[in-house]
């Protein structure tokens, strides 16, 4: 379903995030613009009020100077409760030209007891300072406020921004200047901005959704090609690989990782097929021998001794089959990490000497000498049973492929990261072309190195060493001998 596809999820979350970002941006822009417009309006009202006070004071000073020049007393020219000051204020308000920048504004002058002295004609007598404003003015504080009003003659309602500023004379309140301006223009500007947001936001989201769908298709397109190629890959054609895109992005990394996985799967399937072929080959020989001997024995009556000989031969082949199955089971458990190994401190030299003691019987028959050197203080961490099997397989292999009267040298030493064990012989050596395969299952070099084994000993040893976080590698020179070096951590 499309709603469950990656394309839908990309477009959906892209649109959701875009809506949230645009909504947040629009809200912040609206709030910032509203605050800026309010601050500008407040500054304008403050300048207007200061201009009104300065103009009235200028008129009053001219009147005062003229009166003083005619010999009038200075006390007669106080602004507080002075009829002359009231007339001057009224005259100034009447003569004040309208300011185009303050269209619809008003000016009102109040006395110290909140009585109206003079007022603009447009809103005369409808806006008086309330008790709270008067208290603020008496304490010398200015005040901004919003007041609702009705326009005459239509009676339509509106909102007015008002600034109240007290004027003092000799530390006494002389008069109060109140200026106001309708907030119609500010509200209209904010309303237009909101309308633009409401109209443009859905349109932008729609266009962005279409763009997001296009981008999603652009991103998903390489994945669809990958899916088509993957569907063609089966167990029968694991050699197929997905073509790497020219980009250096995550899709390129995904394809590269998938190709690496295919190589590993191809290797695993090839190994499995080879294992089945090798096991089939190894099982066929003993089964053929047993069947042939039984067929021969059943063709005619045999003596008891002959039947016993056939049974002994069959029992020997069954023993070989049992060892083969046991070795394969051990390999399977080690590689699947189901060995249940008990890791503990294992003294290395006593273990090696014990193995040498057991294998000396085979070595003595060939006249091969085994020498084991190293410190008794070397300790490794591992499962003693599995380590014994690993070392036994390697030492047994060295004895088998060493010429009669040869020698096998086992050297152990402590290194920085643990212990190193070198098992060397002076046998026939290994051909260079066979070295890369020497630890493969069922590998047994050329005919000159053919033995009764199945070629599983070194594979088991390598798996055990690696299960102990160790490493194992081999050095060999044909005709001179072979050395196997093992590193085990502390």
C-alpha cells in the first residue's frame, strides 16, 4: 500500500515538518511585526505629546513675557488653575493644523483635577482619564493604554491607542496631555498579513508536497532498480552483483554492502556444496568397501574365520566413518559457537608435554624425535580439552609428514599479547600452490602426502584456535619442512 511505502513516509514527514516550520516562522514574524508596529506607534504618540507640551509652553511663555513687560505680577502667570492658560491651550488646539501622518488622531488637555481644558473636535469630550490614569499622572508617570470608541455618525466601533503624559510646574501637576490615534491602520496591516499567511501557507504546503513527492521519487528510483536486481538473484545465480551507482551517498554504500554480503553468501554456498561433495566422496569409499566384502562373502558359504575377517574389515570402516562424523560434528559446533567451552587459565607447557607423551608412541615407530621447549610459567586462557585436540592434530600431522628418523620441534614463548607456539618439522614440506588451501576441509595435497586421514585435522585445529581469539598461520618449504605458528591471547 502507498501509505506504507517509504515514498509516502518521506512526503508525509517532509510536509509535517514544513508545516510546523512555516507556522512557527509565520507566528514569530507576526508577533515581531505587531510588537514593532506597537513600539513605533508608542514612539509617535510620545513625540506628539511632547510636541504638544512644547508648543503650549511656547505660547504661554510668549504670553507671560508680554504680561511681565506691562508690569503684571509674576505670580499671575502660574499654569495651575489659570484661566489665561486655559484660553491659550484652547486656542492652540483650535489653531493646530491636522497632521497627515496622524490622521484621525486627537489631543486633549486636562487640568490637575482631570477637568477638560481643551480637546480636538474629532473626539472632544469622550475620552477622559480614569482614576488610575490620574493617579499615575499625579506621581509623574506616563501611561499607554488601549480604549474602545465609536465613530460618529456611523457609530462603528474601533480601538484607540492613547498616551497620557503629566506636565509639572514647580513640582506640582500643571496639566495632563492625552494624545491618541486609532489603531485601524495597524490592525488592517496585521489583518492583511494574517490573510496572506492563511492563503499562502496552504499553497506553499501544497507546492512543497508536490516537490517532496518529486524528491521522494528521485531518491526511491535507485532503490527500485536495486530491488529489481535483487529479485533476479537466487541460490543458483549468486554470482550476480548489483551495479554500483555513480553517487557516493548512502545508497552507494548500501549496494556495496549488499554486494559484499552476496560474496559471503556465494562463498558459504560454494563451501556447502563442496562439503557435500567431499563428504559424499569420503563416505562412498568405505561404504563401497563394506558392500563389496559383504557381496563376496554372500556369494558362497565361507568358513567362520572368513566371516570374522569380513566383520573386522567392516568394523574398521565403520570406525573410520564414526571418526569422520565426529570430526564434522566438532567443526559444526565450533563454527556455530555451540561448543560450550569452559574458559580458564591453562598452563601451556604441561599441556604440550602431556600431548608429546601420548604421541611419542607413533613417533617412536617412525624414529621421529619430538623436542618440546619453553617456560613452565606460560599461562593461556582457554578450554583445555579443545586446546589439547588442536595441538594434538597439528603435532600428529607433523609426525606423519616427517621422514623417518626426522625431528619435530615444539617451541613456546611469551609475547606482548599472549603466547606463541611454533611447531616445526623437517619433513617433505608443502607445495606453494597448496599453501592457501592447507586448512580447508578434506584437503590433502598431492598423492605423496596421502594418508589414512580425511583432511579435517588442520581445519578443526584452525577453528579451535580462532574460537579462542587466536591466530594460526603456516610456513613451508618443499623438501625442507613445515612450521605452524600459533598465537594465543593471555
